[in-house]
C-alpha cells in the first residue's frame, strides 16, 4: 500500500476494469474493493498502482 496517498484517477490504475455506455463517462470497477467510480474523477486511494499500458475499455451500446 502507498504510504502517502495522493489524488489519482482510476483510469490510470492497474487494478481497475472499465466500461463505457454510449458516450457517457467511463466507469471503473476496482479489482481490489469492487466499488465503481467515474474513471476520470480524482480521488485518494491507498490501493492505486499505476498502469503501464493503455486501459482496455469495454464499449457498450445497450443498458441490458
């Protein structure tokens, strides 16, 4: 865990998975805690680890 948490974005975290419905903001699901956040929102997170590659975003065109 990080000793000094700082503001981060889930879109840059290696633990998150991503979904986007239509043109709405990307939603990140945390692989550690299981909670969901808007991926671009800045927040403090002790579990954050920087991703090395580009995020893989699942694009959806239905709410079903």
